C-alpha cells in the first residue's frame, strides 16, 4: 500500500473550509454611503444607529448614547439649563432657549419642554403675520378721531373720524367742496409727476423690466397645489434628499426662514453640504413636531424667490409616491 502524506489530504479540505467561511455582506444589512443609511426603514418614532433602530428620547431630553438592543431606547439625558426640547427626538443636543429682546417682556419662562414666550411691552405691538424684528409704538388717535380698539401686543390702535352730529350750514358745505377740489387737484398732480418720473426711469433703463420681479408676481398669482403625505412624518423625511438641489447661496437664508438659529446652522458647517441639509431638516422636524409640513418648506422657498426649486421638489414628492396632490378639496392621483 502506497503511503500518502497527511498534508496532501488536509490542504484541499482546509481550502474548501476557508472559502465557505469567507465574509460576505448578509442580506438585510445596511451598507453603503450616508444616504443609504438615512433611508433605513426604521419607524417614525425611532432612529437608526448602525444596524439597530433606537426609540426616540422623550421631550425635555436628548440622546446621550444610542441603544445597544434593537427597538429599545438608549441613554437619554435631561436638557441643560437654558435649553429645551419640545417633542420626542433623536438629537444629540437640546435647543437653545429664546431670549426676549429689550422691547419685549417674558410671558412664560423657558422650561425643559417649552421655549420662552415673549410679547411686546405695553405701548408697543408687533403684527405676528409680519417679520417681528422690532416692536412698533402704538398709534395715538388725532384730536378729530376716536379710539375704536385699544393697542395690544399684536395689534395697533384703531381710530376713526368723529362724526359731526350737528347740522351743517351752507358755509361748511362750501368748505367741504373746496377741500375736495384741492385734494383732487393734488392727487392729479401727484399722478402726473409720478408718470413722468417712471417714464424717464423706464427710458433710462432701456425699457427693460426685472425678470425676477415678474417671476415673483407670477408665483404669487399661481400658488403650488397643497400636498398631503401618504405616510405621515416618514413621507416628509423621505423627501429630504430633494432639498440637496437648494442653491448653496440660499442655504443659510432658507434655514433662518424656518427659524433655525444661526448657532445651530453654524454647528453643521463642518459637514458635507448634502449631510448638512439633512441634519438641519431633521432639527426643524424635531422643533415643529406634528406641525412639520412639506408645504411649509416649499413656502419658505417661494418667499426666497426659489420658485423653480420649490416646483422641482413638489413634483418629485408626488412622482416618488410620498405625497398626494390636494386640489379644490379633492385628491389628485398622478400616474407616471
């Protein structure tokens, strides 16, 4: 019987064993770049950490360390002094409390779950429908006026002319006619001078109009149809990648329009542009909670005259099956 060395038998077997145990990516593992990880199918109340889905931290706390078991909550830390978090969240820090301006007074102080609430001091007001950068002084009614409504922190004083209840003689009628004639003549003169001014200005500019102003007027006349999410907050987060088309020159102005503080915006400047957009949008959703809406993001773009970008994102949200069109009270199904 011929002798066969043992290594001749074991070497082929060892090679087969090594091939069978070579590490291949298993099905279902989340691999790839940052964008692939952002699109993991974790529920809306959870966030991704590696291959796990961790429960969001409660309002008034932030994520100190993620979970180590799928479906559980990691270590959550209570917000520090002068910071808050209004909703359940996945952030690694709490938001800075608002500081009232010198012309404002505190209505309610900041807590771990609620931001500071401010209002204009007595004698001043600020219309909430406009940019409240400073409180304006309340109007004082003239001597021939009477007060209809008092000034509040959000509305100005309202006055109206005092009606003369006594009969008016012929002398008063003549005075009224003269005043009306003078006013009409002044208005006609003002219109004439204004026409001459604008004619010269238009001629000097070569009869050219600013295209951006014309585009803005057209946008205001035809608003984008409202969108309704197919799957709540998850549909909104699925659309974050579409905002990567936002002009980098409008990046800071866009998030300021969403009332994200400059400190938070600056804290993300070290990230690549796409990741920066996603992180700040996540912060905005956490700040707004259930009120977060894609329609509000598109409106912010319109305010910044970024109508084309808003239309592109609007169309992709519908084409991607994440949102439905709501037009005239009815849903519109768009088929590709």
